[in-house]
C-alpha cells in the first residue's frame, strides 16, 4: 500500500497548542497529532532521498503530485501513454481538511463532460493509477513504481501486504496484462464481505490510512503488516480506486514473488522481465 509513504518525507513543527505536534510537509501539508498514541508515531517517521518516489513532483498544471510518473522507457519500450490533466481537484497538498474526508466520496462516474474520477486522481496521490485506468493498462502503474527507491522497509512491508491479500498468486499474475480481467477481480475483492466491513465502501479517511501504516511501519528492513493491517489498507485501496483494487494488485503481481526462502523483488524472481513482468 503505497499511499502513506509520502509521510516519510515530512519535517516536524510545533503548533500553537503546546500539547499538539504538527507534521509539516515541505510544501505545506500539515497533520496535527495531539494524543499520546498519535505522538508515539513520530519516532517511526523516516526521511526520504530528495529524488524518491515519495517526494512530490509537479503535474501538468503545476500542482504537487505524488507518484504520478510514467514507467521508465526500459519497462515500456515503444509505448505511448496519455497522462490525465484533470486530477488534483481535492489535492492533499493544498487543503489539509481533505485528510478527514471519506475516501469513497471522491468517486464519480464518467459523464459527457468529465472523465471517471476517484481518490487517486482527486487527491493527486498515486495518480499514475488514474492514468493506468485511463489508458486501460494497469501495468502503467505497476511499472512506474521503482521499489528500490522507496523508503527502507517499504519493500518488505508491501511484500507481506500483497501476500496476505492473495495478490502474489498465479491467478493474479495471469491478469497482469488483462485490464478488464484485473479490474473485475479487484472489484469482486472490494465487494467481499471482509473488505466491506473494513471500509471499502465506507468512511475511511486518509488520516485513518496514514495512522494505520505508521503504527506498524518502523522504516526498517523486514517490516511487515499484520493480516488485519493488510485487509484494512486493501479496503482503503478499494475506496481510493473507484471500487477496484486492481492498481495495487497489478503492482504486487509485477513486482514481487514467493520463493523457497521468502519473497523476491523484480530480478530476484526467476523469469521476471521488466516488460512482461512476472511469469505465471
């Protein structure tokens, strides 16, 4: 679950309330934590390299955007993609109040005037997922993530997140290049009773997601979520992704594998190809 990694690039500041601490993102996003439980999260923050995927860049409209790049050329040779320019209308980088808005409220069906939209697009976070949907190619998103450039521990965390949700299976890998099939599988997963009761169609907010991620993530190699963490964050992926977790499923299937001695990433997995992805 990649949404929360951008918190690893925050700096700390102090609010007017002496009992509260405010997290100040370098371009103005802030999140105030006042409870002892929330304050304990601060020790788990890690700073990111300046060129990390978890550091926002500018989109076509000059707005801050997180994880909005296209895949590198070696992963998508001779591939031409269209990037959406209508996202970021409820950017987390421009209005901190958005952090407390239920994720499912950002979902809107396509009309004659507007494209389909959902949380990843509206928040301008993990926006390459919205581009993947627009181009009908979930591998656009999967290939745009460079796991080794993420924060320490993100790879191991995501490996377990993917595994606990069943997204390293041969069934999911077989859908890597099947847009409609992956969408349908993700939709069915999101509509399952287990995911609905964890918020896939409910009132989960960005604050809820970040708090869950930070409480379990130490920023160390070998970090792992619990099964409950994984299901909760998968439900959030559903709410953010317009009712389907297909982007994260494709990312998992493309990036990781199960090995006799644990997990592998990319070419640690036998038969992995930067263009074709994981073998079935």
